[in-house]
C-alpha cells in the first residue's frame, strides 16, 4: 500500500514538473514571439555607429559637426530624360514644382515630412545638361526614429519619395511617365532604406526557409510523422527566449543589433537547438531499448547528454564572446547576441524537449511511430559496432587503416587550405553589397555619369585655419581628388559658390570631392592618400567622411582578425583540456579544426573568385567564419570524443574509438547536415556578406562533419592510442593501447 502511494506521488510530481515546464515555455513563447518579430525595430545599420571613438573618422565627424546646425542624411533623386536628350525647360519646371510637395506630404503618425527635413529641397542641374539632381536633406537626428507603424523614418521617407515620383511624375527607373523622365532614389538615405528592405526578409523568409528545411531533414532522419514536429518546437521556443532577451537589451542600448547579427542569431538558435535535440533524442531512443519505463530512459539519456551538450554550448559561447575584444561595436555586440542564442538553445533542449518527449508518460514511445523502440533486456550487451550498420563498417575500416586514413585526409585538407591566401577580403563597395538589382545602386551609377560622384558625401578635413591653404594644396594634388574647397554652408550637392569659410574655434572644414563614389573601394584608396597628404601638411588634421569611415571599419576588422583568432584558439583549447582531461586530445582536436577551417576558406576562395566571380569580401567574413567554424566544428569532435572516452573506460582507447564512431556517426552527421542547411538558408537574404558567410560556414560544417570528425580525428586517435589521453591514465583502463 505504501509502495503504491509512493508511486502515485512520484507520478504526480513528475506530471506537475512537466506541466510547469510546459506552462513556463508557453508564456515565453507568447511574450518572446512578439519580441522576436519586433527585433527589426531596434536594429542599427549605420556603419558610423559601429566605429570606436578613437577612430580618426569618428573624431573628424565630431569636429565637423560643429560646423553645421543639423547633421543631414541626404536623400538624392536623380532624373534623366528617357530619350537621352538634354533636360528641357518643361522637365526642369516639373521637377522644381514637384520637389516642395515632398515636405508638404503627410508623414505616418501625423505631421508633414517637412518636420523631418533639415532644410528645403535643392534642385541641381548637371553641367552636361542631361540630368537633374534633387537633394532632400533628411535630418540625421530623427532619421532613425521609429514611427507608429514600426518603420523607421529613413525607410518610410524614401518609400514616400519613390511613391510620390511615380504618382506625381509617373517617373521610376523603368517608367518615364508624362514628364519623360526616368527617376532613381539613391544617396545615403536610399542605400539605408534598400539595406533595411533586404534585411526585412530575416523575420519571415529566412526563418521559414530554415525551419522548413530542418523539418524536412528531421522527417528523413526519423522517418516518423510525430517526432519531427516535437523536435522543431525546440528552436521555435528557443528563438522566442533569445528574441525576448536581445530585444530588451538592444532597446535599452546595452548592445547594438544590426541586420547581420539578427540573421546570424536566428540561424545559430535553429541550428544549435536541433543539433542538441538530435543528440538527446538519439541517446533517449538508445536508452528506451534498455529501460522499461520512458522516465528511466529519459533520465539516463539526460545524464549522459548533459556534459557533452553543456560543453558544446559552453565552447561556442566562449568562442563568440571573444568578439567582445573587437574594435567594432557591430562585431562586439554579435558576441553577446550569439551567446544569448546558444544559451537559449541549450536551456530549451534540456527543459522543453524532455517535457515534450515524456508528456504522454508510458505511451511516450509512440512518438517514434512507426519505428517504435522496444524494451529488450539483452540490448545492453549487444555489440554497438554490429548494430550500427554503415557507421559500424566505417568504424572498423578506420580501425584497420588508421594511419593511411589520417595521412591521406590531412593531405587533402592541406591542399585545399593552400588556396586560403587567394581569398580577397579587402573590403566591399556599398554598391556590391546587394546581390539583386536595387534602386539605390542603379541611381548611383546614373549619378556618377552626370555629377561628381563624391560631391554628396565629400571627404571632410578639419584643420587649423592657418594651415588650411597648405592642406588644400596637398590634398588637391592627390590622384582621384576632383576638387577641394572650404565649407561655406552650401547644401550638399549644390554647386560651389562664393562666401567666406565657416570658422569654428580657429579651425575650418575642407570638403574634398573624389571622382569615385564615396562608398566605393576606389574612394577608400583615395582617402588613404588624402590622410597622408593632409597629415604631412598639418599633423593635427582630422580626415573623415563616408569613405574614411569605410577605411577605418576595414582597418578595425583587420586588427580584430589578428587579435581575436589567437584568443579564440586559447580559450577553446583550455575548455577542451578541462573537458577531456588531456593536453594531447585537446591539441589534436584544435589542430584538426583549424586545418578544417583553412580548407573550407581555401575552397571558398576558389568558388568566390573563379565560379561565382564575386566582389571582394568584407574583412569580417574570415573573422566570423573562423569563430563559427572552429567553435561549431569542435562541437562535433566533443560529441564524438566524450562518447569515445566513455567507451574507452570499459574497452580501452582503440576499441573505444571504433565503438564511439559507430554509435555517434549517424546522429552527428545528421546534426552537421542540419546546421549546414540552416546556415545555407542565410543565402536567401540578397546581401553579399550573408551569402559568403552562408557558403563558408555551411561548407565548412559539412567538411568538418563528414571528413574531420568521421575520418581524420578517429583515425588519429586510434593510431596514437592511449597516449591521446596524456597526462591521464585512462588508456590503461580496460586494457589495450
């Protein structure tokens, strides 16, 4: 009687725990789902906001700000006659009549757009007479403000301008309308708006593609209609938790969230959650064969999986937190954002997933239908190598030919890594960021045909007044500089006129117009020489502007690569030593994963340069690829080696390698395919940076899963034998090398 009462209490307590866990996660999903959908409202995609305060362009921007009452974010409308002739008087009159109507139009939330403009629109005819430029000076102070409908001022204003051009003049890039003019909206505001639009797919398309692809893989892996639906709930609720935390931190200004970080957050959470779930479910299925009650099987599986999953999550978190050492706030904030995502994936896998797996009590085995694992009292004594078909045969092959396997595999990886130096990662022009046709890029090309390309965002040089003439002469001699003039208060894009230079605290501002667009790599190269010339004439000169910000961003990224890479290696190396209690095993895994990274980047260089013919990559691409590939690649080696260690205690190192590879081969390969698929989903966002990250990481994960973890690492460990565990004496336990 007492025994039955005790059992009832135990069952009641278990049911209560499951109910509480599910209710908590339902609350997280309800609140966090809304926060996840609102992340785009707390994004900052302005490159200038990411630079450190010590950067010369940041100091120059602060000094140059004293020369104007209001900083502006110019929206440029460039118009060109459809017939290729000169602009007629009627067309000029139509544009001059249209320009003031933008400020008079109603803005979302009440008021007129004039409230967000820092001045009157300016219409500037091209010197060749065949184009018109309308400069709409959007107030930079309010450009990032979120409107009642959730849009930011910049995006909504550019959309309003494009709509007005089409409605009032019938003018778009493809339609001339009654005025006979083609029109493009470009400039800084146009690029920001198109960038935000491209990132808009993160909330919907990216997640749908990633989750849909993962669900399909889960159906193929489990061959069950129920279990994939249970597993896919884990990343969905983990995303809600991560979104809830990140939203409030970004809204409070604690961290900076941009579109790239949000996309990577979504992919990391989905990939990591499903990876951890695959490992737990595989072990749970295994234990169901040796335990009569699902509760006992789940408890045993949780105990066995807690250490490797926690170690995996901790390794990735430690790796991405090394980005806190970055000089760029965008990189620095990605560290905590990614860490929050991985932590959310871990918590969801270890709490929500077990509750879902056991919610049906004794009938929980039915989740695996039609391949329901049955209790077998003799299953614990079965040979795992014989049970696991293909992976058992591969494990035996690696055991028989260990040295040949690891030598050949290492040589292939070294050959692929030899192409790593050919990767072009010197920086990307803003026009090359987009992989699809956008109005801002097309408009910039038209603008460059008729106007000085760098006139709208000139290179700004703040110098002492008595050294202005010397600096002017030195900068004017730089190749690629169109003109240099003191700032007199004229609107951007307006023709240079007379007037006295504005003097502030004994300093003047010089505006240098480059022949190349300010957002191009050509302008970045010119700025390097402008700085040398300006500093040579006036050591205290500060050189800033859009091109200078791009230069400082690239220099900061290059510095980050040199600082963060060794720190990541050191941190992950220490974690591996503590986890495996072995210096040799840690060094072996780290070296294997660095070689895998080099091979992945070498192959990526070949694909980018000779197959896809892509522009130069951003310097952050190899940095992000390194952090993710090394941290995530070590994950699979951790899953393998923790099981090898477990088996080695019983049967020795060599037999432990064979058994560990046979048992974990299927689930780790499935996990690698899932993670590669989720990262590949980044390619649906039509931006160069994300497409390159998608390819490098997806290919690298597959390489690591199918080659490094399946062949190189087990063959090396098998060949080295018990010395793998030095200084531990584990190799002597159970006999054999």
